[in-house]
């Protein structure tokens, strides 16, 4: 139905042109001037093309809006508009004093944290803790040996005291026996009147004089023996008491040594188990410091603007000494392309809040610098929704440039936008067309007229579209006979193009048809 309506409209326009011819002929007849020979054209075989047209803009094949991630004072601008730059070339710089100070601070923090990590890795704490365990074990063994030796010495002293006490007791008994004999001999028992005493006296040795020194010596010997027994008992008691005290002291010393060993082992275990986690934790701190340093280095690097790709500077907004804001503008990209739609700039957030609209007055919009690749061009044009429905990728396109009337370019449809955009309240779909060839007169942003060929047939019978008019709802042309006679001939049209119309039936090749009079 869309193709039929299009052909009907084109035939209607052809009919209006034919009516103009009739009016022109009538005017000429009224003036009395000699009419000129009518313009005719032949019905020939050829190709017919039809398409849809729209006005658009020439655009560089790629375009990049460049700026600084952070704002600052512009210190250097090394390019100007129109300069050709290469990838990696320095374009401009900002004041980076504060950024260099932050970088130095981050470097110091990283060195400090790295030193802590190195100290943890190379720390002898674990080895020292193991040495402390070994030393505590040696001290415990020595304490046990010492306690055992002291107890052994105490046991020996007790044995000696017991033997000495036994010896002293035997000596005491011998002294008492001697004294008993000496008393009997000295007559100590003569006065008790006992018969037993008398019997014993008779059987004993001769009675001595009590004043005899031998009697006094026996008593002294008994007394001395008693004193030695008492002394030996005291010595034995002291030895036993010392053994008990030494055993208690030895037990305490061993317990302390055992406790010291347990503490040393706990400390060694703690140091050994904590060491890998401490190292890993510090490694995390070092990684954090490294990330902070990398971010500071990135911020410093971003104070220098470099060209990401080769291209030509098409816009530059900023002079040395001025303060730039962070770059935050975005580009509306053409369908299937990395270039922006010409004349459409997205306002910044601040502009949007103030009700700003697209298309800012200055080149590049809010961007500091715009870099274009002007070695190749494409055309971006908005088509109304009915025309866009007939356009598909890889269709041929013809492009005329308003500023260069003698130049007609050919191209190919690259892509059609999948969604519509409101342009002056009408929904349009942007179409991107790649241009074949190049011309030094082409400029980014030039106004063009693009015609996309939506249908093309070849080797068919055709008639000039300008000769076709509508009569009684049928396509009709005026056939000029060889003798000059003219008669209207209806025919069945096919594809209607801007220049030629397909003839399905009703006309034959070679017939001459009347064309509208030239203005």
C-alpha cells in the first residue's frame, strides 16, 4: 500500500506538471507569438530507481570529546583548532602542584607499610620463642636435677645422722653400763640394805673408794654420752627438717620452671600461628597503600591531556590561566557509528538543572577539546518514520552538498536507529551513511541532502516521470505522432522514480511523449 500511494503521489505531481504545460501553451497562443516546438522524449528501456530523501549533516567518521577528569587551572595548551595530532601527543596540561604533593604522601605511606611488612617477614620472633622454649626446658631439667641432688644430699645427711645417733646411743649405753659397774665398785649401792645387793656385792669386784677419780670419770662419761645422743638427735631432726624444706623448695622451683616452660611454649605457639596472619594482614595494608599510590599517580597523569587517537582538533574551549571544570559532557552517537550526531550536544547536569537545551552556541559545547577524524566522512540524517521503515543497511545512497553544488557523492547505509527521536515535535529516525571517496572541500557539519535508494529495477521499458499525468484516475501521457499529432494515451505504470517511470503496458519502445515546457 505504501508503494502504491507513493506512485500515486508521484503521478499526481507529474499530472500537475503536464497541466502547467497546457496553461503555458494557452498563454503563448493568447499573446499571438509563434509557438515553439514541443519538447518530447522517447519511451526507452533502462533502469528505474526510487528512494527517500532527507536533509542531514556531514560528520567526521569518528569524533571524541576530550577534557580533564578533574578541574583546575590550565597551564599549557600545545595545539590550536585545525591542528593534526597523533595518538599519545600531549594536548594540554593543568596545574599539578597539589597532585604531586598527594603522590609524594602516598609514596611515603607505601614505603612505611612496606617496611612494616619486611620487618614481619624477617622478624626472628618465632625463632626466639623456640629458643626460649629450649632454654625453659633446660632450666626445668637443671631444676629437677638440682632438687634431686639436694634431696639426695639431705638423705645422706639423715643417714649419717641416724648412724651417728645409733653410735652415740650405743656409746651412751656402754657409758651407763660402765658407770653402773663403777658405782658398784665405788660402793654406791652399800647403803640400800638389800639382800640382792649383798649377794651382788659378794660376787662383784672389790669395793673402791668413792672418792677415787675413776668413779668420777665414769659419771662424766655417761653425761658426755647423753649430751652426744641429744646432739645427734638434734642433728637428725635438723637433717629431716632440712630435707622436707629442700623438697618443698625443690617442688616449688620445679613448678616454676614447668610454668615458665608452658609460658614459653604458649608464646612460641602464638608467635608461630599469628605470624602468617600478621604478615597477610600487613600485605593487605601494603596493597591498599599501593592502590592509593596508583590512584594518586593516575590523578597526576590525568592532569596531562593526551590524544587517544590520531585526528584533527575541531574545537578548543580554554586558554592558559583559565580554570576548567571537570569534563562531564556526553555525545549522542549516530546509529552504528562512534561519531556524534552533528549539532546535538548533551547539556551538563548544571545546564539541565537550569533548563538548558541542546545545541550550545560555542563549538564543542561544554567540552574542552573535540578531536575529529576528518580523513573520512559519513552522513547522518533524520528520516520521518514512514521513510525510515523503507531503509535498511547496505542500501545505496546519493548525497549532494549544499555548499558544493557541483559535487554529488555516493554512499552506503550503515545503520538505522532502532528508536525514534523527536525533532521539532515530529518523530524521526537517524540514519548513518558511509561516504565513498573524499574531497578536500568537505567539512564536518556541512548541510547535505541524502537520498537512499530503496528500490531499483533494470532493463525495463520506461517513460520520463515528468511526462506522466493523471486523467480519470489513470496514468496518462501525451504521445506525439510522427506528423505532429498529439493524443493522450493511458498506460499501466510500475515503479515510479524521480526521473523515470516503469511502463508495464500501454506504450511501446520508441514512442515520443510530450514533456512539460521548459521554464
